[in-house]
């Protein structure tokens, strides 16, 4: 399991690194309004992640089950793949038909004509469709606990799609060419991943598109798949409605500033996703073999460690928001226009990250009812909330609504998942040990350290090193204070024996 977690961290580290490396270059060579349009396309991709969360999660779960034979897994894969291909085809057709309407009636633009936006939407409809298919095959590899191979493909795809495109836009500052390259890269990567995945699954290298839908398989998995799709749909709405409201009510530049802050804060989710991804097959195996004591033991250790990790970095994002955006983009004016969103969004993302482990427990049991119920209830707040807050308070209003909903949902979700599956003392062992105490401790440490004058104010690299040292120091101090002493002693003993 340690190797798989490490492999997932490498994959997610690349996602973080590529974000830091390439976004400033996109802004430099394409301009900020072009980056804002790219941000709008990410909203579309985020909404369509509904399929990724439904069928991909179903495939991963069924592959992780110890009571499914190899032949059964292949039948499940072919049925879900067929459904996926049909749905992706429908998505592409719908966006081809709606591209003109979206371009003419939604965005507030100054530079680009609507017909250009319509063309961009047509191009990215193929890119998004194949992205979903790519993640579907990736989910299959993860379900087989082939995390190293899955992350290898993900990194290669990221280099081809998001890295090499920089060379393209350096030679020709064209947003149209940017989207063409990304679509081409995704199609090629998806085809190669499909070939490798089917070889891993069957032992035979072949590439077939044959459609096959088995009623028996659908009957077996449909409840979980539909439940996951509903979760993904509600989640997509709850996480994208703020950006949708901003893109409609404010200028496209406001969406860009807001998205910059969101992109930086997403580092928290990206850092915790590898842990949740690795734990899903393990939790599924433990629950399917009724080893509840192992589930509880694993949840306690991982929960505290994850909280320390998350809140240490959340505190740094909170207190050094302007500095971090300036270090990232190299543009102080850009930092001054976007930094105010980062502290609020960072807290929101930390709550989203905290819930990833209990969410994995619910998925391991095929339990989706709570997610859907909470999601639907939260829509009663977010649907009017984002619109009203954005209209009267701008993008910062949307950020506060997002933070309020995510924080409240996290506490409620933890309560019910614990009550159903873990039976721990909710206040002491979860609310206090895994949220409140780690959060307050990390914020106190970073607040004190932030008062130390930064002598490297004018140097981006040295400022980044200074903030990194603060992050590491916070992480170490929080770990020594909050981790059980026996675990630290055992770890030190192992290192001593090794030496």
C-alpha cells in the first residue's frame, strides 16, 4: 500500500507542479482574457465530470472487490465501456449544437468574437469527451491496484497535453491552436491507455471498440452507478455554480482572477486524493471480508495524519495568499486582484479534503444515499446563494457561500458516516482530533511565524523557500504535538535500526 500511496503522490505532485509551471506561461503567451476563457472551459469539464464520478467509480469498485472473478471483471468493463462511449458521443453532439447559443448568450467578452468562442467550445467538446474516457480506463487500473502504471500514464498525458503545448503557443500565440493541441494529445493518450489497460486486464494485447451491453451486469451495478452519478452531478453543481454565476454576472476577467485562487487552493485536494485513491481498494477489501477492526485502525491513523497535512498547508495559503500568487505568476498586479479570494477558498478546499477519507468508506460500501441527500439539500442554499452573493458582493460573495456550504456539509457528513460505519466518539475522536485541534494549532503556528519579517520580499525564489520552510516547520511541530507518542517512538526506532 505504501508503494501505491507514493505512486499516487508522484502523480498528484506532477499535477501541482504542472499547474505552477504552465498556468503563468499560458497567461504570458496567450493573455489573461484567453486564460479566463480556458477557465470557462474548465467549468464545462467540471460539470461533465458527472460521468467520471459515476461509471469510473463503479469500475474501480467492482475491480477491487475480492468476490469478482477475472472473467466477471472483463464483462463489467465491456458493458460500462459501451455505456460510456454512447454517453460521450451524446455529449459531443449536444455541445456541437449548443456552442453558438453559449457563445452568444453567456460570456461578457471584450476581445473575442462569439463565433470564435463557439469554435473553441466545439473543439473542447471532443477534448472533454476523451478526457472522461481516459479517466475511465485510469479508474480501471486503479481498481486493479496498478497505481504506478496509472500514474505513469497520467504524467505522460499531462506532459503531452499541458507541457508541450507551451512550445506551440510560444511559436504561435493562438488560443485556437492551444485547444486543438490539447484535444489531439488527449485522444492519442486515451487510445494508448486503452490498449495497455486491456492487455493488463486480459493478458492479450488487442484494441477493440466492440459494443456489448449485458443486462445481468447492468442489473448488478446500476444502483451504485446511478447513485455515484447523482453524487457527481450534485457535487459538480455545488463546486461549479460559483464559477457559473461569476461567468454570467461578472466580466470574464473576474472569472480568471477567481479561478487563479481556486487553482492554487486545489493543491489541498490534489495532495489528499492519492491517499483516498489508494485507500478505496483496501477499504473495499476490508468491508467485503468484514474486517471492521482494521477499517477503524486504518481510519484513525490516516485521519489524523491527513488533517495535520491539510491544515498545515491551509494555514500557509491563508496567511501568505498575496505572496504565493505573486511567486506563482510573477505579476504583482495580478496577485493584488486575486489574493483576497484565496484565504476563503483555501478553508473551503481543506473541508473538501477532510471529507475524502470518510467518503472513501461510504463508496467502499456502495453507500451513496447520504451524499445525494446532503447534495440536494445544499443546492437549496447554493442555487440562490451564489446568484445573490455574486450579484451584490461580487466574486468574494461567491467564495464565502462556497466556504459556508463546504464547512457545514463536512461536519454533517462525518457525523452520519461515523454513525453508520465506524461507531467512534464523534466529538472527541473526529471533530476535535481530526478537525478543530489540527486546524487551530496549524493556524496559530503559521500566524506567529508570519510575523517574522521576510527579508527576501523582492525575490520570488527566496520568498518561496522561506514560505516552504514555514510549511515544513508547521507540519513537523503539528505532527509531534498531535501524533500519538507511541507511533513517533516506533517510527524513530525503525529509523535507528535501519541506520
